[in-house]
C-alpha cells in the first residue's frame, strides 16, 4: 500500500487495512481519550504498529524504533484510514 520514510532513511511498508481493522484501531484510540487527551498512549501506538505494519511488527522490531519513528508510523496509518479510497459520490 504505502511506505513511510523515516528520518534515518529506512522505509516501513503499511498494510491495506480492512474496514474491521480500521474500526478496531479507531475504537481503541477513542476508548483511550479522557478529558480530550490520549491516555495509554504507548498501548495505542503499539496496537497501531502491530496491525498497520506490513512486515515485522514483533517486540524486537518495535523496540528498535525510536519513539519519533513510532509516532510517524502511527500518523501515517491513521492518515490512511481517515482518507478513504473511494471516490466521493456526486
């Protein structure tokens, strides 16, 4: 689907997520918002990475990533989910 180019030049491929996978991720994020702030941020990030990366999303692979890289991948996954792929109806 899409690749995210990280600051160090590495590329991470993202999966084309099913509607069910998108809903699971969006619901998990919504469930972790309290007083307008994201709670359980690390749990949410890890869940997005495990479901959204097309490739190695093992503990070892995720632990090797910087926090900034994790956030960059999270943003890309969320952006892909919210954009949609269908043409708007006219």
